[in-house]
C-alpha cells in the first residue's frame, strides 16, 4: 500500500511537468505551422529566385545540374531560417494566438494574403526599393 501511495504521489508531481512539456511541444509545433504557412512561401520564392539566378550564370550545359546542386545547398540554411522564425513566433505568441494564426493562414483570406504579398508586381517592388533607398540616403546624409 505504501508503494502504491508513493507511486501516486510521484505521478501527481510529474503530471504538471508533463503538461508543461506537452504545451511547449504543442506551441513549438503550432509556431512551426504558422511559419510554414506565412513566412516559408516568401522565403521559398526568394530562394528559388536566387538559385535560378545563380544557375543562369553557369554554362548552358551545366545549368540543370547547378540548379539541383544550389537548391540542395539551400536546404540546410532554409531549415535553420524556419527554426529561427519558429522559435521567435513561439516566444511572441500564446498557444491560443498561434491557433488563431493557423486558422487565419489556412482560410481563403489568409492564403490570399500570403499570395498577394509574395506575388507583388515588379513595379510595386521597384517603388518599395526606391523608398528604401531614399531612407538609406537620408540616413547616410545625416553623418
């Protein structure tokens, strides 16, 4: 009987720690899901453009292999970036907020928001870059 009592006490003491571990695991998984839904599409697009541009600089007969090699080389850094964003999001949002973000980014409006952000026309990107250069110039002039 004493042994059973001790086991119940130990289980009761460990249960909160297990719950905290489960919540942390859930939070990390939710944060990763939010990042995959919201950040990764843009990141993947930028990586694909960089890979394409780097492959295009290779001799024509080497471009296909270069594209494959460059894409493979980008896999590790991409995963590290996803981990950085996921860790940041897990710290910045509660579990409830992460669930709300997953709901948003899996909704038609959320998917559209990501698509619109990642498919900005060249003239929009050029206008953004122009304004950024103005800021850089103003900051440089202030020295």
